C-alpha cells in the first residue's frame, strides 16, 4: 500500500487531511510560508514562556471554575430564516449562532462563517470543551447557504460533523491555504473549494471574498501547516469583516484602508489570557481593532464573537461581553450583543440589552482570581497610528 494512503488510513478522520501535491506546492510558494510552516505578520508566541503551569492551576480553584460558566441556561432565539419571505429588508442581516459562527445575509447571498454545530470542539466526542448552550436551530433548518467561509482549522472553528453535513448541500467553500485538504477528506468536492492566500480574492455568489491577515496559528493534532485568516466579504452595497482568531496587530488599519469601510465587523473578543497575549484579543483590543479598520472612526456595527459558547480561557464567562459593552460605549462604537440566534440588521435597531447579566454567576458568589488582564473599560481605545 502506498505510504500516503497508509498514513491516511492510520490518521483519525477528525484530524483532517494532509496537504500534498499541487496544494502543498502552492502553500510552499506563499510569501507567508517558511521552514515548513506559515508565519504571522509580526513576531508571535502561542503561549507565554513559563505560563503553562500557571494556566493549569486556574482549573484547580473552585471559584475560578464556577465563574467560567453561566449560572443558568443561556437564552436563545429560535430564528426562522429559510425561504424568500425571510429576506433582509436592508440586504444585510447577521445572525450569531454562538462562538464564531455567524450567518451573514449580504446583498442577496448567504454566507456562513466558521460553522460549528458539534457538541464539543474536540477530535473526540467524549472529551474536550463542551457547549454551554445548544445551537439555536438545527443545521437542516438553516436554509440554503451559498458560501461556507473557514478562518482556520482549530476545532472550535472547523467542525468535522458540521462540514460533513454541509458537504451534501450546494454550498461553495472558501478557506485559507491548505485547509482544503481537511474539507476534501470530509466529503467536500474539490471543485467546490477555493483556497486563498492573504490578500487574494475570489468572486462567488455575487460577492468578492478576500482572505486578509490575522495573528494566530493553526493545527489539528500534531500537524501545523495550514494558513489562518480573517475575511472580507464585499457585495454591490455592503461590506463586512470577520476576524477569525487573532491577536491585536497593526494590520487592521491596513485592511481597513485597502478594503473598508465596513458596515459590520465580527470581532473576536473572548478566550483571551495573559498566558497567550499574542493570539487572542482582549475586549478593549477588539474595540481598538474595530476603530483601526475604519481609520480611527467609530464606523459600522461591532458584533462581538468568540465568547459565550465554549469555556476556553480563565476569565469569567460574561466578562468579554461586559468589557466590550463598556469599551464600545466609551469609544462611541455601535455594538450589537444579541442572544444566540437573534438576527439583526446593522442599519436598523440593534440588540443591546445586557442579557448576559441575568445568567452570569455573580462575583460575590465566587471570588474571581482568574481575570488577570486589568479592566480597561474606562480607557478609550487608541486609534491606529497613535501611541497607547
């Protein structure tokens, strides 16, 4: 049996595929690729030196664990989205399904960013971070999707059961370089996959999709070769940005100058920690990045993502929303914080009720020692080009 085929049989399906042949050659030709892997736009550590033991200790104290999950059931909105009668009046509507999964209806097309319907973000069904709330509606009730957009191949953004289900629809797939190997192994036809390097674009469903830089990393199991990306989707009338996972870096201003302004920005503001400060943003950094994307002006609507669904970091469950809410108000940024499944149009009335306060564990009930990043809600985020 040929070695590549044998390796495929021995590699669990959830680990995905390994890029080979022309796909690997294209990856190796990328300006971002060197010494067997992709590089970030600036020097980046995935884990701060000597912090692994300190992080492990946060799981020991009961008070820390208690505040990392909600005290009661997270409220959900059960949307009815399928069919022409449900079209957005403004031709732009966002529905946050939880974590980084957002259904984006834009200029007649339906995009699904980082779809995760699985119960756990893990390669196995019996271990790993488990959902803190159900998905607002079954995947089969979502209605037709034109394009599935993947930011990178971590388990909380690229979910094998979800991709296998979507592989049997007519959706196209857009992903960073190398990620197509996973999609093909899970049943997506090669002709429906477009892989892009940073700054490359493709036209699909009447939209221009552009892969843009991000400051993160990749990896399923021990394989760490694929690229990670943020994304811009631009139609005839509207433009949106999805951050994927990223640490703060100066590239947000460059993305905004080249491809903005944006009507809506889906920005990662959760799972931050002093243990990995380079690869995930704090809420204040997320608001600052939003301002960078519009040249320092509070343009467009900020939708906080990557929080509330999985327990992935040692901060209180509700803290990302609370700090984003405060920082956005201080900066004059319009922010939408819907319950999972609640659709809204950025040009209309925004969901801004602080619903998370009703289900969070009160700090008085469990002393918090986990939020080691100082609260900066009262500090206006610094626009690009200025010193903080």
